[in-house]
């Protein structure tokens, strides 16, 4: 599967139940990417390896992937402004696997597997 194919399938899977709890009330079909960055970066890492990175956007943590020294950010569209990636930090995926994120990640993986 290519990154583009994965991106399209993830977009179909995104739902309010998968949204990061602190922004869940703002989630809508008009911004399906909102609150999906952590679980998306984990799934991209599963498929393509590379590194998971964290940057702050408007004071909020945002996660994306670094694959072959290229930024891969499948949820960047949740923000109205362009993201400044210069101050990112590489993180270990285990640091994302807190209880809620882990639950949402496994739900996303299950939904993704159900898409043909």
C-alpha cells in the first residue's frame, strides 16, 4: 500500500469516537483530521517505519512521521495555517501508548483492516 492509499483509507475511518478527547467536541465531518494525529502517526509508522515526531502547533502537541528524511503528515489539514516543522522532536512510539491513545489506535487499526 502506498502512503496515498493509506491516507485515503484513514480518512474514511476517521470518526468522532477516534478523536483525541480534549478536542472531541470540535470534531466534525468538515474537519475529519482533527484529533487524529497521534493514532495516525502510529499507523503510518506500522506501515512505513521511519520516526514519529512531535511539534507544537498553536501551543498544542501535533504528531507526524519522518520517513527517509521526508516529513509525512497525513493530518496537517486539521490546521488552517501552515505548520512550522523546524522545532520538532523525535519521540519513541511507546510514549504515545497511554491508555486512551492506545485504545483509539487499536480501534483505528481495526477499522482500517475492515476496508477493502
